């Protein structure tokens, strides 16, 4: 589909992670985080010209925790500095394929509308890329939609390029 963009980036160095003032960064801590993540996803993807289907906690399990690549420490939240439950952004590091040829893939990058343009999307991507680097990966993939213009601009800004011919 022409409306789906496959993008990729070669990592040239280990990204630095700088958390903007007023925010904290943490990983997924278990079942209590599931409703927080689902509500964040709904709110972040609302009002996009091309929307997404809302997920239940059963969807969370089948789409994320049941996957062979799932690791609690590969779902990050940005939250308000004083309250870890006040989640305002998230990203998931997934994989396509299995074993030594598995490719790191970015899933569900989301920041609440009221917290955008504060560098949180950039922060989440830097943390994910840093993790990939530390795992020995030097290339990251993702899929996005041409209608998700903020995301397309962010990825372009970060150096992601069309993965033409790569797959
Ligand atoms: C995409 C998204 C995560 C970006 O989050 P964010 O925290 O606002 O992004 P940042 O503040 O880190 O932006 C970093 C850079 O990306 C670019 N950018 C981000 N949003 C942009 C927009 N709406 N228009 C143009 N450029 C944009 C800018 O270059 C920006 O740097 P600047 O603010 O210094 O100009 C957020 O808009 C979102 O949740 N969108 C809806 C969900 C979505 O589309 N997710 C991606 C699915 S693949």
C-alpha cells in the first residue's frame, strides 16, 4: 500500500538519552500498566485523519505480551516527574523475524496531544535506539502512515529513510 511508509535508519553511534525537565522515563512494570498504556494509545491516536481500532487488554496480550519478542523492559513510558502513573508517552521495541536475523522494529510511538513538541517523541526514539545499539543492532525499522504527518516529520528529522528494496 502506497499509504504505508516503510522506513529504516542505520545507527552510526550510541544515542544519548536526555530526559526533558518535568518528565521521567521508566519501563513497563506489569499488569497495572496495561490500562494506562491502552488509554494513552487511544488518546494519542484519536483525531488522526487515519485512525486505529481501540484495543482491549486481551488485544494487549495477543499483540504484545504473547509475542516471542516481548520484554517488559522494551516498553517505555514517559511520565510526569512526580507521578509514574501519569503517563504521557510510550514506545515499544518489537522485532520482525526470530533468531539472529530478527530486525528491531518501532511500534506504537505515542505522545499525548497536550505534551507534544516537548521533545518526548525524540526522547522515546533515542531510548529505543540506544537499547538497539546496546544489543548490538545497527539498524532499526518502522512502518508508519503517510497521513500521520507529525510522525513522518519526526522520523525524517531523526534520519529515517524509505526502506525501498530492503523489504
Ligand atoms: C509522532 C509523535 C509521537 C511526536 O511526538 P512529539 O513528542 O510531539 O515529538 P517531538 O517533540 O520529540 O518532536 C521532535 C521533532 O519532530 C518533528 N515534529 C514532531 N511533530 C511535528 C509536527 N506536528 N509537525 C512538524 N514536525 C514535527 C519536529 O522536527 C520536532 O522538532 P521541533 O519540535 O524541535 O521542531 C506525536 O505527534 C504522536 O503521538 N502522534 C500521534 C501518534 C502517531 O502518529 N504515532 C506514530 C505511529 S507510527
